[in-house]
C-alpha cells in the first residue's frame, strides 16, 4: 500500500511538471504573438499616419469654417456696435480656448469702459477703468489696425495692473477704429500661439471681416446723422420759403391795400362831408316845415308818407354816417397795414407793453377768464413803437377772449431765447385748423360774425410786427387752444 501511494505522488509530480512546461511554452508564445501584434500595429499606424494627419487638419478646418460662418451670420444682423464687439470677442475667445477676453473703449485720453469675459462665462462684465490701465493700453494703440499682434507680459512692465485682468504671459490683441477719436482694443489672454498657418489665416480673415462690418455700421450711423441734419435743414428751408412766400404775399396785399385805400379815401371823404352838410340842411328843412300851418299840411295828398319820411330820415342819415365812419376806419387800417416806413421808434420794454395792453382789455377778460403772466424779469429792451406794439397785443388778447367764449385761461409768457425776446400768447379756446391758419393774416379774412370784426386786426398786427423786424407765428389745433409766438430782436447797444 505504501508503495502504491508513492507511485501516485510521482505520477502527479510528473504531470505538474509537464503542465508547468506547457504553461511556459504558452506564455512564450503569447509574448511572441504580442510582439508580432505590436509590430504590425506600429506598421499599420505608420502606414496610416498621413490619413490621421489629414483627418486632424480637416477637423481643425471645419471648426475654423464654422467659426467664420457663425461670425458672418452675426455680422449680417442689425446689431449695435457694442453687441457686435461682444459677439466677435466671445467667439474668438472660444476658438482660441483662451482664459479671458477684454474689450477696452478708448476715446483719446478718456478711457471710459472695460468689458471683461472670463473663460466659460456667458455674460460680459463691465469693470471700472482703473488708474494705471493706460500703461497697458498706450503701447497697443501705436500698432496697425485690424492686424493681430502679440505682446509678452514682461514688456508691459506693471505686474499689478496686468494681473487685474490677465493670468498668462502672452496677449493677442486687435485694434479697431470706430471714429477719428475712438478706438476699441480687443485683448485675449493666451498661453501660447502655436497654431498652424491656416488657423492664423482664419483669424486674419475674421479680423478683416469684422473691421469691414464695423466700418459699414459706422457709415450707416454717419449717413443717418447726415440724413437727420439734411432733413432738419430741408424743413428749415421749407419754413423759410413759406415765410418768404407769405411775406411777399403780404407785401403784394399791402400794395393792393394802399391802392384801394387811396381810391376809396377821396369819395369817402366827400360822402362823409356831404352827409354832414345834408344833416344840417335837413334841420333847416325841418325847421321851415314846422313853421307851416297845420291846415296847409293836411291838404297834402301824401300826408302819411310825409309824416313817416320826416320821422325816418334822421335815422337813415345817422346810419349812413355810421357806415361811412366804419369805412373810414377800415381805410385807416388799410393804411396802417400797407405802410412800410418806420415811425418813431425808441427803446421799449416788451413787458411794459404787455401790461399796458392788458389794462386796455381788462374788462373783457377779468370776469370770465383767468390770466396767467409768466414774464421774465430784467429782459433787454427792443427798438420799437410803443403804441403800435400795444395795438398788436390788444388784438391778440381780444381774439383770445373771443375764442374762449365764457371760460378759459390766457397765458402770457416772455423769455430771452437765442439772442431775442420771445413772447407766447396762449389761450384755451376753440383753436383753428390748417386751412384757417394759412389765411389768418390776410386782410379781410375772418371767421367771426360780420358784426364782430372786419378781418383786419391780425393783418395789421402782422404789418406792425414786420416793421419791427420781428417774427410772428401761430400753433393751433381745433378744440386744443391756440398759441401766438412773437420773436423780437433785442436793442443793439
């Protein structure tokens, strides 16, 4: 039995030895196979290196093209200058995988804003301009515009100021011209600039495209400003043209009025004189008629008609005389309207003229209307005729009272504006439309009843204002009141 057990152990040991030898052979075979696989893999990698290089270049080119396409699309959008800079700087920072981007606005010696975008941030942060930033900015502004430049941290010199914005040793920056006085400086904090030529070319294309877009945008802004200025100039020219046309029209009407007044004046004169003589004659006839005996009068065939005529003749004659007097007043107004010579002019206080005119029309205003006076103190005097100017304001105040009917407010303002004295007379009355305003200063044009006016008040006022080298204009809308604006040149010392 013992011998059989020992035989079994020998057999097992032999089998184990065989298995160990087999395991060693397998391990050696595996190592040889791994070596062969490594060799084949190295050969395959070497053989496909050109393919991988091409793939890497294509991937990089795709990223660059996507960047340019996105940039072009954004530049075509109608964004303001700041938004354009935000987008451009943010996209370049993303392309460079840089730590941060900074945009500085430099207007000559006024450095008034800094925008900072940290890596990974979605929002731009506005930081205050710190004393000492000039040490960073000034060297950059001497470089050519729309070209990428690099500068090393050591060449800037001020470590503390630099560290407030940047972390790395190298800056990539771009100078963009906005106007003749303003520049924008875009700075990128980079750790290296080891990029291929095609990548650097992409950055150059982006800079040129962005610069061209900013130039187009500023050209549009300049054109918009120019268009606004031209439109204002055209409006001023139109207003001046209308004023000249109106002045010429009023001058022609003045000449016509002068001729009409001259032609009417003589017949009106002798009609008025004859009517007064006729009135005296009628008194003589009436006295003589009253001396006749009643029996003789009763023998007349037209006793009733004669009695009626005797009673009515004086009333008819008085009506004729009143009518002639009114025509005389109209002729006198026409003379005032058409007169071009300057009467006795002297230094006049416009506030005193306004207050005296208010006293004249006070009874028409004080009960039903509120009068507000906002007259500037210590106004310089103007050269004018006190009585004629008083007539102008009396006309304006009476018209305002009639336009406001029962209740309203009359606001009178005087101020020193643009080297002249400006007076505004505003009422809260019925107002006027454009068709009325266009004819407002024409002689005999009126919207009042025939018994309320002749239509000469404003035309005479216009002539007086014109003689004073002043301007009068009106602003009104139906049911929104009316404002007359008068501008007088001040008295030259």
